[in-house]
C-alpha cells in the first residue's frame, strides 16, 4: 500500500472526505501528522482517533477547509480547539490558507 493510500485509509476510517487531494501526496501526509498531533485536552487522545474531523477539502490553490465537531457542546475548549486545528494546518508547507468550521451534525 502506498503512503497516499494509507493516508486516505486513515481519513476513510474517520469518515473524512478529501476533494482533489491527488495534487500533493506530501500535503496529505503532513495534514495527517498535524491532526494526529492535536490532542483533545479532556480526553488525552488525538482528534483523528476521536473522529472529530468530519470533512477536509483541499483545493488546487492549497486552501484547506475542515469541518470538525467537539466531544460535547459545552466543551470548555470550544473556542481553542478550532484555532489549534487551523494554526496547525496553516503551518503546513503548501497550505496557502485554512479555515475550520465546527459542526454538530452528525452528533459525535
């Protein structure tokens, strides 16, 4: 299995859809590494293992849009977590911009 296939399998396990991801395999790898390194402070698990990432769109210009949820609506890190994700993704070489949207459907 290629690195790209392994990364896409990780995303598939977490129900993440990646549009137009074929342009840069390294970008996908770096994206997975960035997300795996973000821990939910309350649960001490990374946000990919918790399946908090619901959607990832990467366009040809290197703009990444992420839909994620939180473990609960009253999460004390509700403002901090999306910023952590956005900052981590923006730091990836090849990413021109990133935005994170918190969604509640489907419920976590």
